[in-house]
């Protein structure tokens, strides 16, 4: 019921938890920006996003679109329903439950405020849930973008940014959705994580072995 109300409001470069959009689409969009010369990035890491969402801020944002107070009240109860830790119920004054059916949509509604701010300033970005990367043409521009954005995130949205992670970086030095980026012969490339490549290699070897065993068994039977 809520999804059709909010889909038209969401940014075209937001790819997480949305119909007919995927992480692969987000990676392809990153490639478009890199190919256009936007090779310096602000790699934003929101610290424990799902655990730190302000209920009052989220309800304020929801109330702009949802005019039925009963629906707002129901969502508020959902947010305050508490969590089980070691079999004991604890209150949940902040955050949205990870894995909850409403949480993906609520996260997009909250972070759509950040998307709007980025669009208003003319920034190019790709977001997948709470993973965000902003593309710029120079390191100085990327640093300026970060400096202007931090106060908005922390004082307007009441979210926390991981200050231990270096934000401004060349595109080769970041990872987005576990993938890295590179350039070969003037063309950008998406580089899968090494561990994932290793798992793919092991799976390929197992499949090859099974096929050989099956072939041998079939020959023996015949």
C-alpha cells in the first residue's frame, strides 16, 4: 500500500529494496559516472544505520505523505515494539528492525532525504540502502562535498557517520557493494572480491568433478 505512494518520490539512482532494480544496476551506473570522468569519490559509511534511525524524524517525514493518523500510529507501534535479546524483551527507542517487512521501505524513506539534498546540490551519486558513493571530478571537489554533507547527515537526519573510514578516495581505492573498480585500456571495469572469485573457482572445480563422476558411472552402467 505504501510502496506506490513513495516510489515516485525516490531518486533514480537509488537501487536498494526497490522493484525492478538491483545491485548490478547500481554498479553499471557507477561505471557510467567513472567513464564520464567522475573518478574521485566520497565513499560514505553510515554507522549502524538500522540501529540508529530516529523515530521522531522518521515519523515527521512519513507524516508529509501519509495523512491518515491511524497508519502513522500503526507504524509508530511497529517501531516501538521492542526487540528480543537472550529471550528477554528490550525497548527500541531508536532504529528499525533489520529483517522486518517494513524496514526496507522505511530505510529508503529516511535516506531519500539525503538523496534530495544531493540532487539539490547537483551531485552525482549511487545509493543502495545505506551504502552510498558520490562521484566528483577532483579530490578537492570531493572533499568539499563531504565537508558540506556531514552537518546535514548528523544534525538534520540525526544519523551517525563512521569517522574512522577515509571518505575521499580515487575510484580504484573504494569498494561499493563489495566490488572494486578499475580501468583497462581506457574502459572501466568492475572487479569482484578475491574471496568471491575463490569460492567461484572452488564451485567450478566441484561441478567439473561431479560431471566427470557422473560420466564415468554412466559409462559403467552402459
